[in-house]
C-alpha cells in the first residue's frame, strides 16, 4: 500500500506513528464497511426483482438491526468520543444489541426453516445479510475505539 510506504518513510515519533497507524486502520474499516454495503445492495436487488421473498417478520428484523447501525453512525459523525464518554458507551451497547439481535434472529430463522415457513434460498440470503450487518457494526465499533484512543473526530463540512 502506497499510504503505508509513504507514512513509514516519514520521520515520526511514537505518538505520531500510532496516529498514522490508527488512520490507516480507519481507512481499512471504512473500506470493509463499503464492501458489506455493496453485498447488501446486491441482496436488496434480488429481493426487489422478486428472486427472493422475505416475509414481514424478516423485513422487521432487518429494519431493527439497520436502526441500530444507523444510530451508531449518527453518534460517530456527531461526536468527539473523548469529550463525551457516554457516546462511546452508547456505541458499545448498541453494537452488543446488534450481536444479540443477530443471534436471536438466526434462531428464529432456523425455526422458520424447520416449520417450512420460508424458502431455503431466502434463508441463505437472509443469513448473509445478517452477517454483513453484524460485521458493519463490528467495524463501527473498531472506528469508535480508534476515535476514542487517538482523540480523532470526523470533520464534517455543511
């Protein structure tokens, strides 16, 4: 990676080097979030093209997890993690809610499959969507940790 090559060639103290490393990790996490978003868009296209049919329960479950992720993003964009510890705690707790909801929804998915209340193809796609959403929340947690550790903030221009 050109970024790492350039950054390692600079004369930096340990603190500066750690911040550069944190910024690199942030860029990787953001790129991975983008990859998972592309996956989700492809699944949504399949659903819109009626290749996959989700019932109302599955749609509600996906909306619930999306709501958690959306709130995590809002807090990350609007907050200095080191100035308000409650915001970091919110991110941690919300990421745990995503993990818990994902585990619960996977159990419900198995029950639906066993009772033949869902198409097998929909089970596979739904499982993949849950995985993508859960991983997005993990990367958001990683980003929050880097923000907190290195006193980083998003700079948003209106």
